[in-house]
C-alpha cells in the first residue's frame, strides 16, 4: 500500500511524488516507489519517463523493468536517442499495455489475482505532457487531459483524492501553485491517518521543458527541508483560519480577498 501522485504542472511539466512505506501484514519497511527512466548515451542522461507503482511490490518492479527495456530500446532504435514525442510515447505505452495484459492473464490462469496500479508519465521536447494510469488488468488510461492528474495506492481512498480537490488543484491553475509543497502536504497529512502510508521524505521527480531542453531530476536535500517546513506552517495556518472562520468569517474572507487582489496587481 502506498500513495503516489502525478500532477500536471503548468503546460509543460509533470511532478511524480510518493511516500516510501511498504506494508506487508504486520511488517513495514521503506523503499523507493518513483522510478525515473533515463537513457545514458555518450555520457549524457536523456530523460524518457517517470513511473510510480502501487500494489504487489514484485509486480511493480517487474513492470519497471519492462518499461525500462521497451522505452530505452525504442529511444535507441527509433527515436534517435531522444526523449519521445507525444505520439511516440503513446505508441510505446500501447506496447507496454499489451505485454502487461498478457502477463496478468497468465497470473490469473494460475489462480493469482494481481494487485497492481502504475503511473507512467513523460514530457515531449515540444512540451506536451503525457500521464497514463495502468490498472490491474494491464490496461492504460490517458489522464493528462482529463482530469490532468493521477493518484494511486490506498492513500487515494484515505484522503489523497479528497485533499487534492479540497485544496483546489486543477491543471489549468497549476502554474500558480507550488506543487512540490502540495504533494508533500497531501502525503504527510494522509500518513497521519493511514498507517500504511509513510510521511513525505523527498521521493519526488519533476520532468519539464526548460529553454527548449527536457529535464528530469529529483528533489534536492535543501528543497526537501524547505517543503517539510512549508507543510508544517500550512497545517498550522489551516487550523488557525478554520477557528477564525467560526468567530469572524466575513472579516477573514474580506482580508483574503484583499490579499488576492493585491497579488494580482
């Protein structure tokens, strides 16, 4: 069980974040759940995609190996050693989908019911974001246009989806939000009520286009500390504003509107 989020950030970026806790019955341990796929060519790292999985750890790892193999082979043989275009990535996802469907069919024939969810995301050199959501049948659904994000794992049901909507995330307005802080906040808050979800410890990868180049990288240590502090402050602010609304709701609303107007000017 886990909590993985993939959020479209502006027009040309995607952020994939996760907790790091795995729970098997009474046993819990930490592991990496976000898997960057990078082709190393002539000493340079070429970003291809980012994957995040939930469910049976063995199946998730097998899916990562499969994605690595197919995407890197295509990058070398058909994509000219470059990050795939939107259409190229879509076609690659269909190949991965076919192999996962076959794999899961075999498991069911052996009496094994797969527990599996995976997010696979990429950003083309033209700045087009792709986010695909794989289910336990192996089928891949494109979610980059609607709803523009994906949330998987038990944490989806114990607060992840609720908090995402309550805090007002939309792909259209995401350029005005600090999605790093938002992801860290959601993971931390859900971890307080769901013992199968661990707190945010910095497992987050951001893929984007900058100055015409596709970049992919993890959060740096200083950014992790900054986000943890932001989460702490925002939790306290939300609690205090909630109390103030009970005693001075109209005044609080007016002050917020004045601050919003000041920011716009």
